[in-house]
C-alpha cells in the first residue's frame, strides 16, 4: 500500500512540473509575438510621408497670423487689378456740354458746345441716338421723317412739323421769303432764298445731307430729297 501511494505522489509532482513549465513558456511566446508585431507596424526611419497627406500637415511650423489692426504687408493674391471705374466723359478742349431740349415729336436733343461757334446735337429717343447735327461755320438742318430741325451756330435748336414743299419749283415761305429749288444731281438740291423784289439773300445746298439756315428769325430746312420747309 505504501508503494502505490508513493508512486501516485511522484506522478502528481511530475505533472505539476510539466504544467508549470508550460505556463512559463506561454509568456515567452507572447512576448516574442509582440516584438514581431511591433517590428512589422513601426514606421521605417526616413520614409517619405504619404501622398494623400494634406500640404498643411507637412509644414514644420504654422503660419503666424498678423496682429489685430495691423495693415497687411503681403501682395494681393489675385491677378486682376482692382476696378477703378469708368472715367466720366470729358468735353473737348475749349468746349462744354450743354443740356437737352425736348423736340416736337417727343425726342430729346442733347446739345454739346464744341467751341468756336461749333455745336453738336444728338437726337435721342428711347435711349437710342437717331440722328446727329453739327454746325461748322454754318447752321445745320435735318428732315427727320417729317420733323424738321435747325441747329444754329449759337447753339439754338428749333423743331417743327409740316409746311413742306417738294422741289424742284418755286415756293413761298413764311416771313415773305421765296425759295427757288432746283435739282443739281442725285440726292443733291439747291435752294435760292429770295427777298422782296427778287433780291438774292443766300443759297442752301443739300448734297446727300440735309441743310438748314436761319434767315431773320425764319428757320429753313432743305432735304437731300428736294423737300423744303420753313417755320417762324
């Protein structure tokens, strides 16, 4: 009986020693596995950053913000220059811009003083320039679809409708004047302005452009189509 008991105790001790040795081997294996994992996941020294890293993450130091209220010293980031606005139109040297006057058909004449008895009138309706008259050492006239306009050398503008005669021919005009209209060529007519007793007081000639004149307060227009009209 004693021998059996002794053998069982030896067997138990042997098994206990085996279990203890196995327990000691497990931490060692675990430590080795951890070292291998750390070596596989640790970044290699000197490796380049990934391409998908934002540029801001690659900088060594953040940009310093300017102090509050301090004026900026850097150049503008844009390439376009700041808008300065369109400069206002200036009158020609020696001239000045005049006001506007409403004509009989409701349009407006914008008169500009060019200097040296030269004036320019733009006839505007609905924001569009319909016609332009300019005096240059003589009065200017226009037949605008039945509205007659005279711009004189002193910048006065006068308009009326009706009273036209179609040349060639001789016609009586207001103020006691007589007009002898003759055709000189294609779109070219001439009108002699006669006073009492047939005295010749001047000539109007329209050569592809209408002509105008002021005779003692009477405004006269001769068109390139041979129509003549006068108004007091």
